[in-house]
C-alpha cells in the first residue's frame, strides 16, 4: 500500500466515507482510516450511524411499530390479530443483518471507487501527515496532500448514572436488549431518548423519561413540541420535565434512580436504564499539539464556513465540528470539502438542514422556529394545517399532528417548516427543496399537489399562511 495520498480521511462514518468516495470520484487518490473492527478483526465501515445509531435504531423503530399496529391499531381496519407476540432476539438479529448489508455495501463502494481503507486509529501530525496505529500497536505514517477529519462523536456519560453495559446502558446498549424490560427508565427527552423509549414502550415496557430541562424539546418550534408532547403522553410515555438525576444504585438486578424536581426528591426503580443525554465530539488524542488544529470550549474542532481548520490543508466535518450532529449534515460537508479540494467552488446552505425525530408520529423541522423569529425581531406570518383534516391521513388512521409553515411578513419567503405527523421526515424535505431555491409560501400554495396525499397538508399550510386554506376554517389575519 502506498503511504502517499492526495486525501486522507480520518473516520468512515457518514461524513467520512462520503467524503472519501466523492474525493475518489473527483480523481484524487484517497485513503480512509477507520478504527472500528468487526468480530473477525477486520475494519468495519459506516461509523456510529450505520453500526449503532441511525440505521439500527430505525430498524427497531419500524419493527416495534408493526408490532404495536398488530396489537392495537389494526382492529379499526377490520383486521383481527389475536395473541400477537414479539420475538425480541429475532428482531435484534434482523437489525444486525441490515447493518451488515449496509456496512458491507460501503466496503464495495470503496473498492469500486478506488478508496483505500486503512484499519487503525488516525492522528493528525504537523505537515499534513496522519499517524495510524493498528490494533496490534503497529504504526505507519501516511503523507497527505489534504486531510479531512471526520472522527464523529461519542455518547455523553453522567456521574450520577455510570454506564455498566448491563442494567445501565447508553444508546448502543439499548439496541441490544434480548427481552423487553418490564420497567424502563430513560434519562434525557431528546431525539435518542424519545426514539429508544418509543421502541421499548411499543413492545410493552412501562417507560419513564426523566428530563432535567423544564421545557420539552426546547430547540423545536414550541407549538409543535407541545403537540408532540401531548401525543407521546397519549401513547403512554411518562415524560417528567424538570427532573434532574442525582444518583443511581444497582442492586438485586434492578436500578434505583434518585432525582430531584421542584417539589422535592424522588426515587424510581427500573429493570433497565438508558442514559441518553446527548453526544460529544470525538476529539481527544486526534491531533498532535504542533498540528495547528484548535478546539473550542466544548471540544469541537474550530472550522470556518468551509470546514477549514486553522491548519493549512486540514479540514474537519460532521459531528466533530459546530452545528447539529446529523448524519446528512456531515455527509454534505464531506462532499463540499472534497469538491473544494478538487478546485470546485462548493459551499453549504446551513439554513436548509432538516432535522427529524423518528418517533411515531415523526417530528421534523427545517429553518427557523417561531420563537427564534420573535427573538430576532423578524416580521413573520404563519399557517398551520392539522392532519385530522387530511383525507389521506384519516384513510390511514394516522391523523395526529400538524404542519406549520413560517414565512417572512413582507417578502413571503419561507423561513421554516415544522411538522409532527405521519411521514413528517419525507414531507419536510419538500419544503427543504423549496427553501433551497428561495421559494415563497405562495410558490408552494400555487403548486399542484396530488390528491389524496399527505403532502397536501404542506400545501394547505402554505395556503394558510395568507389565510387561504381550503380544507380548514382560516384564522383572521392581523392587520
């Protein structure tokens, strides 16, 4: 193997493997360093997302929802399913097969595009060199024309509830339960906590979610967050806000959690406890002190809008830099950087990055929230449309939630869209495209949407921005 490459990428998660493939497609000799190993000791590509994050969690979310439908929702369609059961090990095994298929697919794409996969832990040295240490301690140094750091992130651990991998687990451990916990505790009501709580709640766990913050989903539009909270409560998730965990004790196969609220101290006993309080950048021991790379106060690698670090010809993308920790954000940063290295004037629009919580119903958003627009003093107008007024949603017996559209009061340009409801992840993408092209709410209102579709809810919300919705009574607009 050559030790000189045009581009060396550290990390083979969504940001790293996409950057590596794109760089190779652009004619650059490319190596991708990855420390993850499979059970046979071979390099495993895909990072957190494909191995223990986005993909396996969605597999369990879909499996658990199908079970929930069979148990609780099919009767309304005239379908009777008696004594439905769940084989948890089989569900987990299916998830594993999907992961194997996708990670193996990346290996195939590397081979097809001429990317060299290097097994080991990468460290950036001065002079655009990458030191790689393999599992046996052997060290080699790769000479790089450019370096792309895509090292990803790790779950945050908290002292009051140290993860033991058995009764107290992080998000990775929560994907491997071999039976349904009778009583499940979740610390953190963010994306990961809600998704994992939903999986095991649908399968029969009594789920209690402890969230230290007083507001539910504070980063989401609060009208949508409140609507989502009502729906999750109706589904049986016991979400306790303002509940700060102060300690935990493992005894006799149970976990006792102590937490404080405004009205005092409390304890709860669980069969399993998931710690899902967020993730942190994987930036420790990633570069030498003379590399020229710097970190901010939160441990993120400092970069500019084009993901350039302070070290010449060294870039950083994905979870290890500022911005939301989203796989698609990292992937697009990887593409941008590869194109810039190849001499193309690429850039990213950070105002049009969608975010999704894959509960059911899904919660999805792009752009500004109403509270952000108020705080910034931006004049805006809004329109909402409930799925209960959607013929397609009613036909599917899936009519919880709404679409909310925000547009500039004067220019009508779309500023944000927020959805809780069926297929929200796919519906919001229509608005992402509209925003990318600078569309107005009127542009969407004048677009023909197929009938009957869930997409019509987006259309109606756009119409409602100016009080022109057809299938609901319009609010009187302020003058």
